[in-house]
């Protein structure tokens, strides 16, 4: 099963920043550029939600709660997608998942083909 690889999670205090990086495995790097990418998160007791996404044309979308604080970007040459998270607050605490699909609709509806294993982000008050 193809799995994306996330890194960059950790424990920080409120107001701090973190950068999450997702890298496509070798098996799909040849098709990375046509992939629409997204970052999801799931907090304890809550459903998984799409936080930010970026299309193959670099169009971005953010959930209202993170607008102005998070920024998603992609580097097709390095086969990576990055989520820069600033001014974190305890409500951002969750497991963050990277996801990808050739169909942007699939990313938007939470059913992308490829997923990562998740990385924990914990924000203390």
C-alpha cells in the first residue's frame, strides 16, 4: 500500500509555530505533479477534517479556523507538500495526516487515494 510520509509534528506552547512536511514515496514520485494534496487533522473524539489543500495548479483552500495562520505549499521537484502552522493554539492539537489524489474532489470530500500515517501535533496552553 502506497503511503505518504509526514514529519514535523511535536509538542509546542500556544503561540508557537510548526512546519509539517509530507513526502511522496518513490513509488508515486513520477506522478506527484498531477496529484492534488491536502492536510487533514483528527482531534480526540472528533471527526477527521480537511485543514488545507493545494491543487496541481497551486490553488489553495483553508478551513476558516486556520485562515491567516496556516499556509500550504508544494515543491514538485522535491515531491513534498508543506504545512506551515503559525500562532498555534490548543484547539489545533490533533493528529495531522497528509493526503493526495489525482482528483481534487476526492481530497475535498475526504476520500483521497493516498494517505500518510499521521503526525501528532500537541499545543499546550
